[in-house]
C-alpha cells in the first residue's frame, strides 16, 4: 500500500463504505517484565520489582477504528498454522477485510486460504496501525507489575480489553484517525452512481 493508498487497496478487494475493516497486529505478552516510569520523591531512589521469566504467548488484536469495536484472541506462537482459526472467527464475526503488516506468518498460504481479504501495510510502519495504539494502552495497564503466572497476566489483559470494548467512544478516540475516515469517504466517492 502506497501513501494515500488505503482507498485503492480497499476498492481492490471489493469493499464498500459500510464494510467492516479490522486493523490487526499481534503483541508478545510474557513474564519478562519491563519497568515503567513512576513518580517518586525527589532524592529517593525508586525501586521496582522486575520479573525475569521466559514464558509468553501472543495477543492477536483487531480493531474497527470507525466503530470502536475490538476482537482479540490468544495464540501460543505466531506460526502460520495457529492463525487460520482466529481469522475464520473474525470473518464469521462480520469483518470483511483485515489490514495487517507483512510478517511471514501473515503471508502464508494457509492464512490467505481462510477467505478473509488481507491488505498489507507498508514495511516498518507501525504508526499506521491503530492496533499498535491499543497495545500502548495494554502495556501501560499491565507492565511494571509482577504476575504469579502467565495466565494471571493474560486475565488482566482480557479484563482491560473487555472494559475498552465496552466503551466504543474511547476506542474511537484512541484509534479513529482522520485519514482512515477520509479513505472510506473517498471509497464512497469512487462508487458508481445509481441512475
């Protein structure tokens, strides 16, 4: 997809202005924690507990930035054979196409065989993906804490995403970027006029 090419990419796969398009990406979530900025008293060294266990799974998240709707699921690895059931669930949930980066597992024949049109983002452009903005909020919510198990951390992320999904206005505020709406409006202009 070239600069200002979202409208053309959407039209190429046959989408209409009312189509539901998910912007998707994945986040590796694990018990190898990171420190976060925290407030402390001046002159007093701040100490944070840091977890150093190598145990992780992947959050696959899709967001409809225009409606403020989220879909997410968990996979143990990012191997291509893990993704088709999740993509089939997205397709069955009404998602007409997915805007995704060009990771190797995303380009696999098994993934493409699901029947969900995949629109590629330009390489090295996470700033174009609204899912990345949501990952910032997820990290802000869960990092900097020590969890007993990976399941406990996954549960914390699930609870946060459920709260976020229940507030579409907040999701639109975080992810409803003007250029996405402009691309869909231009898609409406490209549609043939009824006689």
